[in-house]
């Protein structure tokens, strides 16, 4: 049996840039949505996985998000980048799924070998977390991130994992840039509190 793969794995190039793709999406070109997925689905899948914590559910989030985005393309005004608009849809779809399910219990005590994580977070505050962390330490941090309240987790995910700027994050979430900064600060502080071993 042949492995079909994901829709965005196909070798298809019909549009040269976002503007051409957007024209195709707005005129209802049936291949435009497939190209849209090919361009953006891998990154959006990573975002959804960081949001919901389950690969199968993340794939469902991405599929629902692209269906929604293609169906609502006429509502995209172009005030932000197409990718920023799509980030917002994926975040909202992820949050909707998270609200429908009961919170999962995660281990309360993290291994003491990660006791230096608070220092890494403090001394590398201006760097993306992926540049600071590797291997198991990143896995433990991701588990701690999943324990954060949705508002903090979402900002942290967009800024630290997706690499969006403060402005892009604000646009994706429909909040002010100052609110993004406050939430990012609170998220970092909450992570330090969660991961720092009791003395």
C-alpha cells in the first residue's frame, strides 16, 4: 500500500509569492488552498503541537484551521501578513480544543537535573528558548509550558517558539504590544517558579 502522506507534502508550485497565492485564494482556485497548506502547514503544525501537546490533535487543529481560513478568505483585509492571520486562526482553533477537554495532569516535580533552567531563562532572556536549550531539557520545558495558563502559553509559544515579533504576536492575538510584553514576562516568571526546585 502506498503512503499517501499529508496534503502539503505534494510537489506543487503554482504561485510565486504571497500576493499571487492570495489572488488565487480569493478567486476560488481549487489548487490555491493546497498550495496554501504546502507553504504554511509545517510551521502551523509545530505551533498547534506546542499549543495542544498531542500530535494527532495538532494535525486536526491544522486541518480545521486551513478549512476555516480558505472558507473565510474574503474576511482577510491584508492589514497584517497572511501568515500572521493564519497564526491567529491556528491559535484560536487550538484554544477552542483545549477548552473542550479536561486539563491533563502533568508531573508536579520535575527532575532536579534541570535545576539550572531558571538561570538559563534569566541570563538568556533576550534569546529564543530553542537557542538556549537542547534535548531533554527542552522536553521538560515544553511540559512546564503546557501547564501555563492559556494566555501566557500562547504568547510564549508565538514569541519564543515561532519567532514572531512583539508586533506580529499582538496582531495574531488581537491584543496590544504592551499586553504581549507583560504576558511574556509573566510566562517566563511562571516557568522559573514551576521549574525551580524547592530549596
